[in-house]
C-alpha cells in the first residue's frame, strides 16, 4: 500500500514538473520573440533615420551653398555696376558753348583783308577747332579764301612765356595752301589773325605733321607769324 501511494505521488510530481517546464519554455519563447521584434523595430528605425539624414542636406552644405549664392550675387551686382558706370561714361552729354568771335578772310578779287563777327560753337571747350571750322565757311562770298574741309587742327598749345600760340594741323593742310603764290601768304595771314585776335596773342606758329610751316614768301627764320589786324575792314554783306 505504501509503495502504491509513493508511486502515485511520484507520478503527480513528474506531471507537475513537466507542466512547469513547458510553461517556462513558453514564457522564454514569448520573451525571445518580443526581443526579436524590438530588435527588428530598432533596426528599422535606425535605417529610417539614416535614410532621412541622407534625404536632408547637411547644414554645413546648406551654409556653403548659401555663401556661394551670396558671393555669386555680389559679383553679379559688381559687374552690373561696372557696366552701368561704363555706359554712363560713354553716354555723357557733349558740352557745347557759343562764343562771339572775329573771323578774318582774304578777298582775292579786292585784294583786301576783311573780318566778320560770328557766333561759333565750342564742343567740349575746343575753341581752336571752333574757329577753324568757322573759317571753312566763306560767308557766301566766293572771293573769300576758306579753309579746306579736309583740314583740321590736331592740337594747340599756348606758350605763355614766349607769348606764342602753337597750332598743329594734319597733313591735309596742304589742300588749304594749294594756292597762287601771291594768295597763299594772305591766306596764312587770315589764319594767324583769326587765331591771334581771339586768343589775344601777337604771335602764332603753324605746324604741319609737327613740322613748322613756312610759306615760300617768308624770308624770316623766327618760326612764327605776327598778328596784324590793323588793315582789316569789316565785311558787310550785299543786300
């Protein structure tokens, strides 16, 4: 009888032991599954964070890009400002001024020196050019010797110490002096009188291609011509 009781108790003990082990195993299995799920979730979240970081530009890259854009705009603005200044310089208005002047002409028919008071237009203060251009107009008198249209002054310098106005012509000055040997000196006199009177000097030197001009009838070696306006008469147009 005792052996039977012991045997029954032993069976119950074994049954309960097996049931307890199974319960523990199931609990461990559930915990392991939970850990696996958590690990997978952590991995997925890590991958997602990395993907998000990859999609978003780095703040330093943003700053560098912003700096680059800022520099580009600055350079562009500077270029525009430079172009604007250049354009404004090239589009500056020409300064003009009107001045009453006295022009001298030699009349080949009457063999006499005349003068005409006219208003000439100075462009950017170039008075010598204004006078020369005015002398190209013969005042509608065919007997007046005028300056050739191809002749112009390249520069003029006033030597205040010597009281000489130096006037430099281009090589087309020969077209203006291609005259009769008796008329050429009078034409030169009309030029000298016009320049000398309006610049208030008594001596004028003429140069062609930087070489001193010397007319054939001039026997002096002074290098300049004297202004002589005393014999000139005011010209009055007929009609």
